[in-house]
C-alpha cells in the first residue's frame, strides 16, 4: 500500500497534498486525475480519496472515507543518545518506528559524541518509516534534552536504564509488564557516566540487561523497543484467546 502523509486532514472536504508528497505522487508514481489514493494523518487515521486535480507541484484530493485505528495499549518512550555517525542514529529511528514506538527523546549525556541533531531530517525519516510500515500514527520526536533534565521530568510508570554491566542479571523481559507507560534509557557509545547511572536510579529507573552481548547504541535501542513491543503483543494475543 502506497501512503501519503497529510498532517491536517478534514475528512469532509477536499485537501491539498504537501508539495513533496504531490511531487512523489505525480512525478514518481505517475498518478493521474481520477486515481484512488490512500493517506494517513499521523494521528491514527487512514483515509481513502480520489485525485480531483494534479500537476507537478500540487494535488487536490477528495476524501471519500476514513478509518481510525485503535491506540496501542501501551506507551513506549525511548530516550537515547545520538550516535557519532548520524546515519546510524537515523537507521535506528527508522527501525524502531517500523516496530512501533510512541515517543523518542534524543539525550545529551556527559559522554555524548553528538550535541546537535537535524530535527527536520529526523522527522522525514519517521514519516517515511511510518508510511513504509503501513501505520497511521507518527512517533513524537522531542528536542535534544540533557539527561538530568529528562530524568527529573520523566513520569513513566515503568522506567528502565540499560548500560554495560557484565554482572547484570536483571533482564528487561523479566521486569517489563505489558500495558501502561514504559521509558527506556540508552546511553552514548561510551556508555553512561557512573554519576548519570546513580542519578537515574535516584529517579526511579531500574537497571536492566538487554542480553549477554555488548550492543552498539543503535542496536540496543532497537532491541529495547522490540522487546517491549513483543511483550505487549504476546499479552494481547493471550487476551484475544
């Protein structure tokens, strides 16, 4: 299914595709007036429409129907330090969006090797991943936030911090409960500073392991999101039975 993203859709009227989406629709996909297309608003609703008019830079779409997807029974928030190589961080954002994450906060830590992010580029990656995985809800991307500030503000019901500790036997699957709000912290490539770990523990975060091997930051982020998503999926299937 080819989806087009329009953040503000009035389901009772015709709407214009954003210029970039219109260009892709006409110049790449070769859509023409009268063709049916599918849209998402990033807020949980799919729309079906028909092209009323189309040229190289603009498309007018008449909305014919809509379908709102139920919200996930859990809210997963990944707070993670951006990697030194931007493409690795971007790859992770793409994958965790495909898997299913509600909120992302890039963290600024003591050992961070990147203190700036291109929010506009990252938003485009999230939109592309949402459409590719046929979802209607766009993850919320927060600004780059200093870790102490984030720790003070976090109110998730379940709070976890994953860091390198060869003696850690407290595994995420054994501690994360399905449902509710979950926040997981992943540090920079040099890991969290001991003082940051201590501060996280003081603020109600539980230390957890993501497995027996040492993971890169972007791999750890993806594993954490997949683990929590799978825990909730298994619970949903049990309820369905």
